[in-house]
């Protein structure tokens, strides 16, 4: 565990900046130079640069707090430490408050996820995978920025597994229910697409599109009203569940040791509240990262929404077309552009773009051809957000002397690839990852995010059990070999 008292070394005796700080500054200057170059080509690239710079800030905060949802659920089951889970809940509560203000202002870019069984199944697969990779979607990005090559392998596995899953076709297509096919065909899809083959296309058009996605306020008939946004989306959907979870974490994981330390055998209510506060502030870095991420994620949505209104667009694809970049746009003239913190779909585009350049025809799929497109990575705004996270984590890791190239062993590389592949498959089934399908959803009043968290937590629990069994088995074999 990283010491929360770790300090950023800013200088050496004599006033000279340390090598680490100089390297950290060089990364920032690289991003500044790239931003200036982009704006010199076309000032409208400011829309893409918003993703870059928010990504940089996300990465710095993630690294500073060692903020990872995989660690949150893994630590609960493996070592019974609630520190990271508490940080995640703090971020959820604050993001929900900022998101409410953004929604009321009219600049929200959020769209609810479709509610269905696929969320639970996909989240379980995703949660199982994160235990073996040692990082969630965002955690893998920031750890890659620290020089962790295992995490880099995870990103590659996530990218290509998604790209393959959403376009794969074979004998398994025959396992898809006929009513899904009938529903997909009845929608009258464009001729460029085929919805009678490729299980993911049939799953998307024949099942997911028939589901309803809505915020709690919309479900209760108060969508669009300030009272509905504040009371139902923020308080009921986000803050109250956070309070319940924090109390549960305190009772199950923190209370016993806290009362033992304070030598309090008969605690009153005020003592219990003091214990909950002590739990929330027990890790300064994680708490600060949670606060920062919550506020930052809301501001990101506000800035993107304001730029869309300024340029009179709904999607970045429109801006790309206006600048003369039409290659890689979907048949609707769109690209993936969530407008807020999101991960995994842009990684799927990276894998899909690479496969497309190798001769794989994948633009006839719904995922790429109709919805998200396959833009050049140099024109992929959310993709640059992920790159920004990596670079931001590098900035912070270098400044804190925590950057180190870590080469994988064959075993850890195997876990990274298998776990990353499971994460990619799970993210596509659930239509998002721990950020897009949980963090960004519940904070904007979409209750489906809690279903994702339940599935991810259950999957991680199973993953911890399997991983523990694997390590115990390996240790027993090693011990037996030594005994011989």
C-alpha cells in the first residue's frame, strides 16, 4: 500500500528541480505542445482537447489516490480493508451533486442505460476479470501510466476482445432466440448492416433496443423537473444508497477495530458517527482523490455540453465532418462521443480500427458501422481521454517518484490477457464498465448502475475465491517440490 504521507519532491538543495519533476513537467509540456498544434490546425479541435485535459486530470487523481474499483471490491474480500470502497462512495456522492447542477443548467450529456439481465451477467464477468488483472478499466489505465506493463497488456486485451466480440459470427449465432432476430429485422435496418448474423448485432437490435432506459426521476414521472432531479436522481438514487453502503462498510469492516483503538465498549450514536467519519478520512489521499474525481466528472459533462451548444452539434462526428474528416464515421455520420467520463468503448475502437486496417471488415456491424464508427485514433476524442489518463498518471507518478517499469512474468501476463479479455466481454454485454455502467450512471440518477455494481461485486467475490485457490495450489506444488 502506498504511504498516504508520500510527498512530491519539488527541488533539490540549491534550488535545482529533481529529475523526476523535470520528467513530469516534460509530459505536461508534451500535452501542451500537442494542444497548440491541434488548435493551429483547426480551433474546433478544442472539443477533442477537452477530453485530453480532463483525462490528464483524471489520471493524476487516480494515481494520487491509488484509486481503483478493482482494489475496492478485492480488498473487501481478500484483506477486509474498506479504504478504497469508501473513496469510491465519496466520489459517487459528490459527482451526483455536481451532475444535478449540470442537468438543471441544461448542459447534461448523460443518457440512461437500458435496464435488463445483460447488465448483471456482463458485470459479473467483468468483476471476475478484474481480480486477475489487478485493476478495473480506469485502474488499468493509470497503472499503465506508472510503467506497469501488465496493465498495458490488459488494455490491449480489453481493446481486441471487445472488437472481436461485437463483430464475431459463427455457429453460435444459431443459439440466439428467434424472437430477437424477428425484432431486429422488424426494425428495418440499413442495407449496409446485417442483423441476421453476428450474435452481438442480434442481441443489440433484437433485445437491448427493446428495453427501456430511464432515470429515477423519469420513472417516477418527474423527469426534467428540478425537484425530480434533486430528490429522485441525486438523493434517492445516489446519496441515500451511498450512506447505506458506508454504514454497512463501517459495521462490517471498520467498527470493531475502531472501538478497540478508542477503548470504547459502550459507544453512543455520536461515537458511531465519529467512527464513520474516521473511516472516511482514514486515507487522506484516497478521500482527496474521491472528492476531486466527483467534482471533475461533473465539470467534464458541463464543459462538453456547453461546447455542443456552442457549435450547434449533438455528436463530435458532426464537427469532424465539418472539418473535412469523414473517414471512419458511422453511416449516421457519428462517432463514439459520450460527453462525460467513459472507458472501454474507445478501447474497442482502437482494436476495431487496427483490425480494420489489417483487412477485417467490421464496419457492417451495428456497434461500429451504425453507432460508434472507427475514427483514426488521432481523431478519437474519448480515445484521447484514455491516453490523457495514462499521461496524467505518469505526471503524478514521476513527481512522486513512483514511476517504475514493471515487466510481467509469464504467469502475470497470462492473467492480464485472460482477465482483460473477460473484462472486455463483460463490458460489452453490460454496455459499459465500472465507469460508464456504474459511476456515470448512478450519479446521474440511473438505477441500473447499482445492478452493475452488484454483478461486479459478485464476480469479484468469485474471482477472489478462484484466485486464492490457484495461488494456494501453486504454493502447495512449490512446497512439495522443495520437500522432494
